[in-house]
């Protein structure tokens, strides 16, 4: 087997290219674009930390609130990734928490899409499952998905806190949310990759807040069962 010679990693100072000047990214372009976009995440780590602590307060509170999450396409997968981290675990073992991914309810999705306007796809589920004081996290690489914007508005009408993770600002979803983390990149794939980093930072802050006060989190039958 022939092993390719080692080549130096691209410089962190490489210039990120724009869709206005090319139609695709080479590997080096992709890394440069991601490196540039991660500065958006770095500048907003304090916001993501605060979101994690907010989730801990809501999910560990007396009312045992819940997290709802939604998005379209790749963002749908990331919304499901987030809820899995809370129902399962992120790193350390801890009790499970209520987190519902609205994009995973296929029967509800198809029923709503069949009987109601497209904008109702998430909004109707938010109204059904959400309670005042809960949290809704919406992901959109463009920040312009009509069903996500409608869900944000419905959630706020129901007294639910709306957190949005989007692409470049300004955008309608960021404007409709209580607070937004916006990633400054014109490339959809780069925005999605930064969204995953942002979600993991929220999970890390959530775990830190929960595990710092174990007395407020009752240990259920599954706690300590992780392999």
C-alpha cells in the first residue's frame, strides 16, 4: 500500500471564499470557511453558556419543564441530535430530561401537512406540547424558514422562551426569537457545522449547571446505569 506524503495543514489565515466568487469549496476552502465562521461561535460562547444554564433552570424546576426543538433538512437532524443528548446524555452520566424533537413525529408531521397550511408544521406541535415556561430551540441555516418563524411566534404567544440558531443576521427567525445566535458564513454546510458546535456548547453548559447542584435533580432508576 502506498501512503501519500504528509502535507502541511492549511494556514489558519487562509481567506474564506464566497459563493459570489465560486460555486463550490475545495477541501482547503472548506476548512478556511469553517475557521472563519467559528469566530462567530467564539464571540457568542457566553450566550450559549447562558442558554445551557437556562435549560437547567427550566428542566430542573418545580414544574419540570421541557425542551422542544425543530428545524428543516440538516437542521432537523441537528434538532434531533440535541434532544437525544438530553434524554440520553452528553458526557457525564445524569438523569434524563424531557426534550422533544418536533421533526421526528412523522405521523403528526404528515397529518399537519395534509390538513393545514405549511407554516403550521411546527407551530401546531408547539401549541400542543409546549407549556408556559418551556423552551423552544429552532435551527435554520438561512433564518428564513416560514415554518420555523411561525413556530417562534406561536411559542411566544404561549409563553414559551424561543432560542434560535441561524445563519447570518439579520433574518426573520432571529427577529422573532427571544434571543439568537447567528453564524456569519454564506455557506450552508459551514453554518450547519457551527450549529453542531453551538449545540454541544449548550449541552456542556447544561450538564455543568445540573451536576453542580445534584440535590435539585432527583436520581431516577436509570441514573448510574451508563456503561
